[in-house]
């Protein structure tokens, strides 16, 4: 991957993920308009993925409109940290993969799949622990379980 292609990928990623930073204040102050724009953005990302075959761009747009905007509603600094870690975590290994002759896109898909799987696992584990905690607290208090 040449320098120009690497710069193009990084700009596309920053724009796709940065869309969530622009959307977060709109969701806070004008929820209906923000929700409609997020829906439109998700439609665009699904269209790119399904009809145009741009799966990687579609994934990053989806993450920008959902994950980044959700974290941006909590803290803009947190959302920026997520974007920086995702971009820097993508570009470094991509350069290494291209240097040894591996397919950059396949390696990226594997890394992103592992990232998503780990995120879903953590979400499931936290949800299970919260469910068990509330169930145990209601059993100790003698209340019927929900």
C-alpha cells in the first residue's frame, strides 16, 4: 500500500467515523432530527455494503453513526479516543501486512471481526452480571423475581 493510498484510507476512515462526532450534539439538542439523520446515515451505509459492495466503508459508516455518536453523547473526548484507537490500530498493522505481502483487506476484516466479537462478548458478560446481580438482590430482599 503506497503513501497516497494510505492517506486516502486514513481520510476516508476519519470522515466516516467523524460523522458520529458531528451527529452527537444534534442527538442531544434536537433528538428527532438527529435520529432521522442517523437513520439516513445507516441507510447509506447499508446501501454501500449491499448494493455497491463497499463492506469496509459501510462498516465504518455504521460505526460512526452508532458507536461514535453514542459515545459522543456521553463524552466527546471518549469518542475521539475511540476514533484514534480504531484508526491507529488499523493503519499500523495494514502497513506491516502490505510489507510482507498479505492481503490488507482480509487481514483488516479478521481484525475488525475480532474487535466486534470481543465487544459483543463484553457486552453480553456485563448484561449477564447485571441480570444476576438484580436477581440475587431481589432474592435476598424476599421480593418476587421479575
